[in-house]
C-alpha cells in the first residue's frame, strides 16, 4: 500500500491574481510524480474581503467564484469552473482532494440589526461586564448578488450567538446576544472559547443545524471532494461537529461515493488531553493536526542544543493516537506575520520533515510555503524536502525500530517490504553535536551498503550479518540512509 502524503497547497501570501486554481491544474501531474497523493486546497467560497480574501472571513459559502459579490466574481484563487476543474484534474491523477471549510463564523454581512446583548470579559467569556444593552450588529446576510440560487436561506441575528463589533458605538467587544449562550462544550481557553470572530454561529439553533447540513450535502454533490479540512474546531460545539460529520459520511455512503471521507480538524492546543478528549467526543470520526509535535519541533530548534531529543514525541498526538494524527511542520497560520506565528527555523526543517515523512505512523502534511518558498518574506524552499517526499513514496515502508535514546542524537529505521523494491531507510538526526549511532535495519539487509541520500555523510555503511549498522550524522542536521540502488534512482531522477 502506498503511503499517504498530504500537501497544504497554499500559503497566506499567494498573489491575488485569481490564478491559483489554474496553477493547481497545471501542476497536478507534477505533484503526482513528486509523490503527493492528497492535496488540501484553501477555502473556495467568497469571503468578506472579496478577491483579497484568503478564505477564512466567510461571506457566502454557495459562491465559489460565480457571482458578483464583494466587488468581484472570482475569488482570490479563481472562478467556480476553474476550481471544479482543478479538483477533477487532481483526482484524475489519483490525488485525493480535501476542501477547507469554515463553519464557525460569518463576516461581511449585507445589513445591520438592532440586537440586545450582554458584553463579556474578553479573557473570561463566562463573566458579564455589562447589563443588557442594545448594539447595532452586522448580522443580516441576504446575498443579493446570488439571488437565492442554490439556497434561499438568509442569515439573521437569530442564527448567531454573538459578535465583536457595535456599529452604533463604533467599538469592539465580546457581545453575547440576549437569550443566547455560548456552546457548552468548546475549548476552555478564555473561560469558553466558542466566540472567535465575526458573527458566531448558534449551532444549537435548529435552522442553523439544517442549513449547515444542507450546505455540506450541496458541496459534496457540487465538488465531489474526497474529504474536508475543518477550521478552528475548538471554537464550535463538539457535539455539533460529531453530528455534522456523521451526516456527511452517511450522505456520501447513500450516494454511493465519498463513503470514506478523510477529515482532519484544526484544534490549536498544545495540551494533548484536549486533543484526545475532542477525538473521544466526536467518536474518532476525524483526525487532528498534531499541534503539540509542531511546538516540540519549535522547542528543539530554538533551545541552542539543550532540548532533550529523546522526548521529542512526548505529549504528542503521534504518541497518544497515531492513527488520528496529521503531522506537520508549519502552515499558513504559523508562517511569519500570521496569528499563530511559530515558524520552524530553516536549519531544523530537514530534520522535522524527515521525521514526519519517514516514520511509520501519522499522516504527514507538507506545507506549500516550505515546498515552493514564500516570496513575500524571501523564504526559500526547505532544503531536501522534495527528496524526502520521494523517499517516503518509494522507500519508507516496513517494520519500524525507534532509537530515541539520547538527548541529542536520535533516529529510527524502517526494514522495508517486498512490495516496494529497494525499500527500507535509516534516519539519524541531532539538534546539536555530530555523532554516530548503531541501529537495527533487519537481517535482510545483511551485507548491503547504504548511502546518505541527504549528501551530508560521504562514507557508506555496510550492514552487519546481525542486521545492525553504525550510522553517522553531522551536527545540527539529519542523515537519511537508503540502499545504493535507491540512491542511484534518487540521484538520476531528482
């Protein structure tokens, strides 16, 4: 079975020229050759910022670049037809497509309404700091440019539980609508982190539940994607998503397609118990990004060689529930100048990617900005990343042996399997000093020579009759050892 390798196919600062869907279409075949077999595309619907919208300021989820709304027909990424073509071309290449969706909030309303509210303390949304008061809220979404095509549903204040702007007083705040409560089970940060931004959906409202289910089914029918990336799941009722996901899975199965939707949620928390609790509540119907592992990478990369590498997987989803862990190094939120900025330093990227791509557990996600670079910030592609993706596709198979037994120099091996010619790898990395480590490759490798595909170590390693070999790594780097035949393929094809 081929390894699943995902790519997040966008970064925050893509040009606003409407060419991204065409770019996807043009590069689909190249992505397949590179070893990518799953692509996560950015939100495709019209945002409040029109053609400048990255997609998280949701205005009209039925407008995929078809209607003249927010000053544009196309989105930042292109038109509806170009989007649908990109999805289908990817799938024709055997690449699964995940569509990014945002159900938490709405922005860019068409009209305001007078709403009675109570203002909440920003750092503790369970604490009122005012009595009942009236504000002018942007909560009416009539979508005049779409004229009820695809859906006649219009949003109003009754469908939301709060907002952060009083247009009459021209002031910010956390305003909970009178008679509404925040969802009972969301993240506990700030007391209750139901409210994030914009007009916050009341996901206990029956009309909201029906509309979000209707839209999800329409989206599946229209786009025919293979799964979803769910934005900011910690800010929406856990029970809501359990039922929504179940409805999408059941609908797909009833249609004879999409019965195996791959779904990954973004729950931005470093505490592993929060992630495992969420998975329990949603009955493990989705995977989650391994945020704790990202922060362990960051700690290792910024500790001047004083991080204990033997504890790299401690407190991670990869360790607690690898079947539901989507591992990543960086994303559009962690890149420079973004809300969750925590960008992994350049020198550590090859180490981090070797770990998530070549281990036997987890589903790795490659960031577009690491693969192609980020011109906005003069950031170059991560060194060796294309090679690591190809090594994963061809050689990272078989039984895994872990050697995370040193504070600096750690590694793992894969024995390979009979289905993949020349498969089997050894990975050795360090956050500080150079060194060596004996690691077990398996007796099938006895007498074979292995070469560092990353090019840092010139000497070859011959595996002993007992299946063990002594591997080397330079300081602050990673070495990835493959058979001579595998190295010859990589040398001539990359």
